[in-house]
C-alpha cells in the first residue's frame, strides 16, 4: 500500500508501507531506503 509521511515540517515522502512504529510513526520504503515519519492524515 502506498503511504505518505512527513519528515520535519515541510518534507513529504511517499512510498510502500513497511511497518507501524510504537511511537505513532510509520516506515515507508522508497527504492532501497526506508524512511520513518508521521503519517499524513487522509481527507474525506
């Protein structure tokens, strides 16, 4: 599943969901790199 996270205040990363972290962040994979950050909430 494709997910978007924020790193810092203005950098967003979109990649394949890897896992949920205990502190509320999620990890996504882009090519060979795994990034962890706060998930972007979905708009309804």
